[in-house]
């Protein structure tokens, strides 16, 4: 499963990116960390793209609580942009 989030930022992208990088080990426990992509969208938003996410994890629970707690001063909200379940047999 692939999941893409948009983080609506209260601050600039560089502050958020520093926080994301410090918690990326926890985030990447549920996905292929070699494929994780983040990028800036405009002035106050970021895209988080996670690939090969463990299908036992719901889309709402992919971002770990430690990241959510640490990001509360920096991120206004996280929006699920897309969920791709992959091929269905």
C-alpha cells in the first residue's frame, strides 16, 4: 500500500523537515524507507509519500504518535492525499 499525506505547516518547510528527519526512523518502520519521499509544496505545506506500507496499518495510524506529538507546534494538520492499495488479485 502507498500513502501520500499533505502536512499543512504553521511554520516554514525547513523547520518541519528537520523535525521529520529526526523522526524518520520511526515513520519508516512501517514502509520501505528507501522509497520515502518528502518535498515542499508552496510556502507552508509538505508532501510525505510512503511506499510499500504494511497493509496491517491503517492509513490514519501510519504516522507514529511520537511524530504527531512533536509536530503539533509546527503542523496545523495532516491530510491523507491518496491511498493506493496496489494490485488486487
